[in-house]
C-alpha cells in the first residue's frame, strides 16, 4: 500500500481548520513556490516527517473520534498541497466509511492543481478553504511562480457545484497592497 508523505499531524485544533475539533493532516509536496511559504518543509525531501499508509493514518486519527462526534469536527487536509495526495485521501475516506465513521472533511488548498483532483474529492469534502493569494495574474505569478488560471477554473467548478467554500486573500508584503486585496475580493 502506498504511503502518505507527511510534514505533520496536529490534533485537537479548535476553530482553526474547520468546524469543531479537528486533526490537521499536512501532506508533503506543492506545485507552488511562494516567496513567503509558511511550510517550506513541504518542498524538500528532508521535510518528510513521517510516512504512513492510509490504514496507519486512520489508526492515528481515530483517537479523536469522540471529539469529532461531539463537536461535528473531523479531519482537515493541508500541506503543502493536499489535493496532490487525493488517492490517499480517498483511500482514508473509504476506510473511515467502512468502519462507520462519517467525519467532516475539510481541505486547505491553493486549488492550483489539475481539475481532475478537485473532481475526485468533491463528493467527500464538506468544506474547502482556498488560499487565493491574489486574483491579479501578474501578482500571483510573481509571488508563487505559477499561473492562476487553474485556480480560477477550479474555484468556478466548486461554485457551480455549490460547495461550501471559504476564500482567503492574504496581504503579502512586497507583492500586493490593501487595494490589490480589495480588488481581488471585488472580483471574487
């Protein structure tokens, strides 16, 4: 069984990554190279903290089943870019479902991935937390090193499917201004 390459696991998170008590599962790997990356360990092979199969990950996360049920919480997948690990997430979800757990699934994502990854997880994700960076393609590229076309297409897909979405538009020193943030919000 394929293992997930993780940069971290964080239990008992409240009000940070979704509803109720959550466990954050942070995956290694990201298609972006943001100038102020919050998790640079996600980009380096030395940044892999642990490798777990979906079954091992389930056994770790299930410790908090009582908290999840009592607070309508669940598992938040972040990273790096969790959508790059959609097979592992789908496998973990199947294990949970087979064992009678219906935990809330939240994804913290840049959405800068091929649409197939978003479509693969759409049916199991309860809440999408999307870090847009900036809607201006020039600012986005200067900050991330990538184009934001896929981000906008994937966001439109989620909107069309009426997904629960929280969008974050950060103020990024030396890359965008408060006016740029306001402009991104107006576009959104």
